[in-house]
């Protein structure tokens, strides 16, 4: 059984503050006419934070982590690929500042590079056929709630033939009392037929 | 909480996007022609000329593929042409008296510069802000030396009418919090960058080359709008038709700010102009040189004729490489982050698959953390009705896109090492081809490594014996005892390549990961145990 943290560490608070600033910052999205869409992946608060303030540490069982991971993953995948296809300029809002992407072996590190990269990638049409996720063990993340998300499907980039792809994400949670915002810490993308693509 | 952004009016956005996309298109299309130009600057003189700036947009349509999102081809073409016309008309009409005097000063000093300031503009992304202003501004303009100072954003423009037009934009644009954006305009005197001139060997060389190869057609080039430095072109033939590159570099001009003023006809005539001949000596010499190759390439991308000059530009295998038909970045092989990590991971994989293929997977118990997770998936292909070699994996396949049963969702995620190894033992026997392995190490911290292995394996028994399947397996591992890794998360994805026709290709994959795996030295083991906490670890990742 895992114990939860009943209050945030200083690091969490700082991360939270940084994220707020980030959201108000210049990495903005231009949504299409008529819609105000949100490029955020938000789920209900994490169990341990819901119990914040309780004098007793609450035990959270594995099943809760799994459910939470699934919820985040489903929400995330919907938003991610839609943003990638339709609002590409907003895509980096889903990434942490220092996030890294390895795209068919090309390393793209940090938001500036990510912005530039997604800008130069042709327009896309993704079709996700498979989605799976796992909560990442806290020993690997030092209790920073993280979910491994794995997707697979097809993608057609403008001007190129269609490819099958596999993609992996590590999503980390930024928690507030009212909700949890998930962002990509790391991203790994490959065509299945990368050697011929 | 994090406030949702308040978005500016949709139409403005669409226009901005459209224009931005048009610029981007050209940039991508022509970047393969471009080479890096050392942006040596030399003023060239020019005179303002009347004349038609024939906008050549015809050819771009058929061979050009726009990528503005959700914008119909008709509209794209339409808007682009309109933009052309607008620019052309504007520029022809824009001849206030002081413009005639500008730039005709032999000592290289300039006419009227204005500093445009957006208070608290530090909040805004440069591209976004300039696009916003441009959409509202009645005349096209080239912002020079865009920069942030204190809390504000500023740039220079070289024309009183433009400055006036920009002033009129003040209060008519809003940011994403629905706050009005003001614009202040002040005469700037001669900006600092206009007072310096860069002299270098390269500048001389470039001058020479441009003289030989470049001509400035007054009909085509609206020199008012684009201070043009024919001197800056190089001898290289590829560069010959890309003078804009130099301009962009020298002016540190934002790529999307360059209006479409060059015509195809004009391009042809860029041959052998004398410096100080047709071009007036003017020198907004920019001391900040953009090294960014996309900036350098940018202006030229806007020249329509070049789009159709060569429909078969060879792709440039750079990360942001682009070309006429938008090739993707070149696909590369394994990425490890560091030699040490590479050795660590490869050795781990060797050991892991040795046991995995041995016929008895119980030996893997020591590889997993007590509370590890494992799941596997196969592709969901509604068209697949024929039984395939994947069918043995079907019952374990966890695909939460289609699996809604919460019980199964839970069950199919194996938890604890005992459960995991039992479930692995029930999977078909395999023989993995280590030489086919390709590894992406895509996350590493002090506490964990996250990497994905791609490769192929054979089934070695049963009905589908001999069939080859492909897999991607993602491991998240923490430092284990005695220089090994301890798996905390394991995700396997298996698919059948035969329908993709890439089966043989996979077997001839560039030998990637396992070309050589040296044995661990004692020292290496020690280092590896603590995962090399030095900042060098992630730094190396970004360096590669």
C-alpha cells in the first residue's frame, strides 16, 4: 500500500507557481474561429490531494492509481492528437518547459526547440487505434505522479505517405486542490517502418 | 487554477494563421536551396523607382501545397493573391515626400526611422505580436531590430507613413486576456544599428559575388520596402537566386514580416549590378545577426517564381529540414544519451532476452521490482478478420481505447513481479533478433531510465512457428543492485509486419544497438549504480 503525501513539498509549490506563470505566458494558442478550446489535460484532483489537510495519511491503493492513469491517458490522447492535427501551434502548451521529444531518433529538447519542430512538421492526420497506460512507480519518479501512455495507429503527414506509428509519453501531474493538470515530460515517437520511411 | 486563454477574434486569427502559413510554406519549400550565408552587411544604394511590381503568383498553385489548417484551397489562393495585390498597390501609393529623400544620402545615413513600442510587450511572443499588429495595420511593414527592453517590446520602421499607420493600430488590438494593446510611436533618429557597418573578408567576397550574379530589377523590387543589399549575395549559384536570405539575415527581420514584393521577373534580372549603382546607399546595418537558418532562408521563400523553379529539390536531412514537398525530418537510429548509458542498457537487454528466449522466463523475477507493472497490446484493426500469428497475444491485449470493462482494465495490467513473470511465461516462446534492435532512450533522471526497444522476433513453436513479429517494448527502470536495472514498468506492443510489407526491411535494419557491447568494468559498474547524477547526464541528452 502506498502512503500519500498529505501536503505539498516546497518543490511542488514551486512547480505549481512556475506552471501558472507558464500558462499566462506567451506560448499561446490561436484557436480556430468560433471555438475557444482548451489545450490542457485536466482531471479531477489526485486522491492524496483531495485528502490534503487530513491529519492522517491516507492510503491509496493501486487500483486508484490505475483508474487515475487511465482517465488522464484517455483525456490526454484525445486532446493531444486533435491539437496536433488542428491547432498545431498550441501543441507545446501540453509540454513541460524542459520536455524532450525523440522523433524518429531526432532529439528535440525544450520548448523553443519543440515550438520550432512542430512548426516545421507538415500538417498531420492522426488515427489512434491503440492506447494503453500504466501508472509509473513512485520509486522512479520520487513521488511526482507520472503516467506512461502508449499509443499506436496511423498518421498521414501532408506530402508524405501514410505511416504506422508508435508513440510513448510520460505525463506528469501538476496538482491543485481542484484539479490535476497533466503535461508531457517526455515523448518518444517512431514510425513502425522508420527504416523505409 | 490556470486561466483559459482569452482568444482574440477568430477571423483575425485565421488571417494571421493564413499569412503565417503562406510564409512558412515558402520557407520550407526553398530552404534546400539555401546555404548559410554569413550575413556580412554592406550598404547598397538604391533609388526609389516607380514601376509595376508584377506579382507572380500563378505557378505556385499547382505545385504548391499549402498547409494552413482547415483552409480551403480556393481561399488560400484567393487570399494570397489578394495579399499580393494589396502589397503592390500599397507600395506603389506609398510615396510620401520624405521617402524620396531617404536613402539617397551618399554617406549612408538614413531618412526617417521610427521606434514603435508596445508597452508591456514582454508578455507577448514576437511572432504573435507582429502578426496581430500586421493584421490590423493598413500598410505592410518590416519591423527591424525587434527586441524587448524592460517590460516593453520595440522595433523600428523606416517610414513615417508606416509609423503613422502603426500608431493607428493602437487600441485596436487585444491580447488573449482581452486587454487592449497600445502602440507608441516615436521618431528614432538614426538607430544604433544604422551607424555601423560591418567590414569583413566575407562581406567583400559576398559583394563581389553579388555584383557578378545579381541584378536589381526596379520593376520587381520595391526598394522602399526592402532595403536590399545586392552585395550580399555569394558566388554560389544556389545563392544567386536567394538574395532575400541575406536581407533577412542582415536585418534580423522576422521571417513572416517580409511582404511579397519580389516578382519572378525581377528575379531573373538579378544579374551583375554595380554597388552604388541602382541601389541607394542605405544602411540599417543590423548588428544582431540571426544565425538561424530558417530566418536566413525566409525572405526568399516568399518569392513565387522560385517555388516553381525546381519541383525536385533534394531533401535536406536536418532536423528542421524542409523542402518543396515538406519532407519530414530524416529518421535516425538508436539514441542513447551517453556511451555509458548505452552500454548499461544494451547489457541489460542482452541479459533480459537471453532469459526471455531461453524457454524459462522465471529467471526474470530478479529483473523486476516487487511492485512493477506490465501490460501488452496488439493493434486494433477492425479489418483484420483472418486469424494471424497475433492471436495468441489477443487475450492479454490491453487497449483502453476499446476496452471499457473496468474489471478487465484492471486485470490486464499485471502488477507485482510474480504476476508479471507468470503472465510472461504464458506467452509464446520466442527468439529475438538482437541485431534488429533499435533503442530510444527518451527519458532519464537520477532515479530512472525510460527507454523503448524496437525490433523483431520469431515464434519458435506452435502453429505460427517461424513467423516474424515486430515489437516495441518500453521499460522504465530504476538502478538495481550490482549494476543492473530494476524494471518498474514494462509495456509491450506486438504487431505483425506482413500487412505492412516491411517484414524483410526489418530484418535488414541497420544494425543499431548491438554492434558491440563491451563488458562492464568495475568502475563502470560503480558509476552506473548511481546513475551518474552529475548534470552532465541530461545535458548530454540535449547536446545530442
